[in-house]
C-alpha cells in the first residue's frame, strides 16, 4: 500500500485514509498523491472533527447509562413490604392461616395507590410438607412455572390483605417461604421454619 509523507507536517499517510489525497493531520495536499479516489470528497476531515464525533458518541452512551441507572434505582427505592402473621406452633392436620399485610416504601410521587399486577409465588416444594387449602382473595389465575406456583391477583388495594390456608402434613421444622411482587416495586421474599407437632391424641374415657 502506498505511503505518502506530508510535506507540511511530516505525517505518514496511507492511501486507505478517508482524507486521501489530503493529509489526515493538517489537511495539506500531498505532493506525490494522485487524483482523489472519491469524487465527492471536497475538503479534508481534520483531527478535531473526528474527536468531536467520538466525543458526541461517548456523551450519548453516558446519557443512556444514566437513564438505565435511574430506572434501576427507582425500582430499588420502591420497596414492596409484607407484614406476615404466621402461627408459632402447628399440629399435623390442623389448618394454619397465614395473613400477609401489604405495604410499601417508595419515593415516586403518586405511588400510594393500589398495587398493580400483584403476584404471589409459593415454591412447589412447599406442597411436600403442606396442603394448600385456599387463598383469599381468589387469584385471577394460577400458573405452574419452573419450581414455583404463581398466583396472579391483578389489582389489589393496600388495605386488602392476602390470606393463605395451609394444612401441615408432617411433624418437625417445616420450611415455609413465599415472595410477593407488584408492578414498579421490587419483590419481597420471606422464608423461615415452622415447628409442627404431632397430631393431638384423644385419650379413651
């Protein structure tokens, strides 16, 4: 490939440069260059122009990154909070009622309305230790996906709590966990062990 030294600034130019037959540094016409290879190229592109274009691209990427970070931070600040009321002791065969009070901690203005697209997730492994009796209010749909049972409630008012009725199948410390999510809020997850005692025996008279 042909190399041409600029007589003005001494830069070594290659024929493949987009500025050819002008110097890429100072714009001077190269003395030993042939006629322009691109007829539409009228003036040399100076280094400052390329620096400006590169700077604009970097600025656009920076603005996009700020927007993504702001949206992520907003979701993190809007925290869904659940206040679970769970029995301390259970017996095998006895129905246990779990009540979930819904609230939130948010910074977005006007976010104190009802929860939209509220969803409750119970792990499928829970069904090994408990029988699911009922959920109130009734979910709009129930979906099995992956290792969980998903209950979609749609729109739920903040004053309306969730109630889950479970019946323990076995004694011992049984694992219970759930997660609740809603639109524009980061999900809430709870897990713990419930002590389950043997079924009460009735002594003969």
